[in-house]
C-alpha cells in the first residue's frame, strides 16, 4: 500500500442553498462562496486543527472537529488506517445561517480523504454521496456541495441519488445574510407531520415549474419559488427573515428562505435586478450583508500537492 505520510491536499468546497422555496429536502444549488482547507497526513495519531474566519475560537480543534470526523469516517468506510492529521481551515461560509456550512464541512473531510487516498482507493461519485449523506443525514446540501450546479437529490432503497442540472446563465443569485443564527434542528421541529392535500399539490406544481425556470425560463422564477410546505411554518421563529422575504416578493423579486434560514436567497433574472433587490433589502435592513454570487458549477475540488514515496 502507498505510504501517505507527508501527503498534503488542498480542498475547496462551495456554499449551498437548499430547498429554493418549494423543493423542500430535494433541491439544492451550489454558490460561488468557498471554504478552503489544507490537510496533511503526519506520523502518529490524532489531529491538530487551525481555523481562521468563520468558526474560529468556536469549532473544535481536535478529533471532534466535523471535518476530522468526516475524514476518519471515510478512511474507516474503505478500511484504511487513519494517519495523524494536520488541518488548516479558512472558512467564510457563515455558520448557522442556511448556507450549508455543516454540509461543506462534511464534504471537505470526504474530499480531503479522497485526495489523501488518491492512489490507494478509487472513490466514485456514488460513494462520495453515500458517505456524505450518512454523515449529514440528508443529501440536499451535500449533493450540490460535492458536484456543483443545481441538484435534485432523492433516496431509494439502495441509497441516495442525484441529478445535476446546469442553471440558465441569466440567473443571478443574491444571498442576504443576517447577523443572527438559526438552528436547523429547531427549524425542522416547527414542521407539521402532515400538510393539507392542496398544499402538497401546490408545491409539486411549483417544484416542477422551478426546474424549468432555473434551467430555461428565469422569467418564471417569482411564481416558481412559491412555497406552502415549510417557510410559513418557520416564520414565527424567524420573523425578520419572513419580513425580508415578504418585502422582496411583494416588490417582484423571487426571494426564498435559504436552507433552514435565517439567510434569504433571491434568484434574480440578471445583474441589474440583483442590484435593485440588494438596494431594497439593505435600505430596509442595513444590518444584513448582501453577497452577489454566481452559481458554482464545479462543486468540491481537491489538489494533491506532493506524493509521499511508496512503501
């Protein structure tokens, strides 16, 4: 087996926005906003983690770090011994804001493991999605983080699956990020066990329309992003988010709660509309940060810097 001690990899993983309005737990989109990670395999055991940016001083810097746990999980999945690890993480994806920070951490670890084991284990896309879903619990954020673009994710008896679609070049995403957090677990706890039949039919129609709007007809985005399954139920816990979405939608912009919130994603039909939406939002809510982003089409990437000598 190859000796991976001394091998170093750089990983880059995009932020994501799940749901996109009606596509609850199914649709996700990768955004051009990236966490970066350098991982080196070193002699011995354990992990040393240095974090700058988001999460610095808050996230664990030892084996309990989510990235380290994801690396270890991947090594174990393929029956490989885990070396000592030295990690340097530069994070810009906000934590607890609905931009897929935990999914990005999971994917960072898995992709780092793929790089470290590049000549030892062959990992397919299905392997990557399976492992990421096992760790994260659902595939809607990890699929776009892994593969980029717009993804439809679903589960079958043999595990998770995804379909990647390319977003129309006219779609210009705007992410509006508040200075407060939202727990995904709390947001999910506000969901009812069942919904009215009419609401289910409504969301099926809007989800189908949203695929057409994002890939072919951006002019349909306002209607296509309507939702009755989750956003209104969570409104009481995120009143400012709900007010932001309402403000933008009443003005004709396709605004939705980003993931579990509290950030808001606006799917604009071009750069000019995006600037108008950002101005409206920040004039009313100046403490929110506007991020003018692109759709990321690559997904997670890994570069192996140098190979250790084979043993």
